[in-house]
C-alpha cells in the first residue's frame, strides 16, 4: 500500500487476519483510509458477498441497513445507514452511493450521491496474489465529514471499522462456501 503512515497487523490463529492499514490526512478535514487483508477465500465468494447489497447489514458491523434502490447493468445505487457509539452517545449517518461494478477487474468503485458527509468515496478491490492460492481484499475510503462532525473521533472509529469490515466480508465469504 502506498506511503503507510500507520500499519496495523491483526494476526491471530486464522490465516486471513493479516491486515495492513494506512491513513492520510488531506485538506479540509478529509481523510483517506485504506485497509488490505490477505485471505484464502475465493474471488467469486468475496465478490458474491460484496455485491449482496440488500444483505450487507447482516454481517457488516455497525451497518444498520443496506438497500439497493437502483440497478442498470453494472451501475448500482445503494442507500446505507450506519451507527456508532461515541462516548455513550449514539451517532448515525446515512448515505446514498453510486457504485460501479467491474467484476473482470475485481473492483467496486463508489461515490456519494447524497448523505451525511461532504465526501464519501472509494472502492473495494479483490486481487489475486501471484503464485499463491490467496487473494488480497482492499477497502479504500476517502471521507469528509460535515462541519458538525468531529473528524478526530470519526477518524479513530473509521480505522477500527475498516479492519472489522474486511474481516466480516472474509468470514461471510468463507462461510458461504462451506
């Protein structure tokens, strides 16, 4: 991953828990976060989980709802609501995103149509790791909160969520082939 300012390794007994994470501070309170996980899950099982839009909230932590509201060919619009606890206070955010599926590249690119952020864009990417039976699952997110959002707290929470989201997708991909 490019210019890691921070790298986190969440190694455990399970072979998929190798996670690398980076965070960049951009202008105007914008943050770019990326996380990468190495997994034995197959490309198709990972892709099927990521594109099961109406069920993402069943296994992605802190995602309250995920609904496909439009689809034409490889263009999908999703409405998603996430929730967090910050210092005992409930915080929720809603986004409607425009998503492009490029299965041959293992790429799902998304950008904000409307929602509780000024910027919310990124991608999910599945890449075969050369000369192995493993894949790399990468989640890249650029986010800019609204003026009332404390970016420092959101940044800390997003870093934790990125790892949890990768692990959740991987677990579901592995569970779906058993």
